[in-house]
C-alpha cells in the first residue's frame, strides 16, 4: 500500500511558476514509476508527466513539454513537478500517481496502469 499526498498548488498569474510536490508513504517508493495527471472542470483526467523508478527516464505530454519538469528523490520518497510559464489552460486539479514496476526505466502515460493516487492539489492560473 502506498499513500500519496500532493502539495504546492495555488493561485498564480499567467506566466508564473509553481512547484508541486507529492510525498509517498512506505519503504518501497523506488519500486514505483511516478506520474502526474490533471483534470480541469468538465474534462477528463489527462496525463502530464511521468518518471521512471530510477529517475533515469521521463516523458511529458506535448502540451507541457519545455515548461514542466518532473523529478524525484527516492531517499525522501518524493516526486515533484516544476511548472513554469503557466497558462490559463493549465488550470486543473493535479494528481500524482504510482505505478509498480520491476523495470528501472519504465514510465507510462496510461492512467489505467497506475495503482495508487493522491487526492490532488488545485492549480489555478489567472489570465
């Protein structure tokens, strides 16, 4: 069992930045690839970014490439998402998720493959 708690969301002006964090419980954090997803009002949840259990591989949605950076610290059981150059359309609830894998470089953008989810943190970008 893995529990995930997100933090760092808030209200920011367009062009601004935030750093979202996700703290994971348990001693097996390094066994999980981690992902960030988001859901805007009236929309389905969508993939944002993912990082392999080793940290050696990352993938991003096209809409955030070059603006968002995912990272992890396995010693601290945390995964972060640095979000820069925010746009109004980035407004959403952001969720972190954990995906068990034995492969050190596997990531994934399919939310159905993720085993555990946090409660989410709201990011609101004012235009």
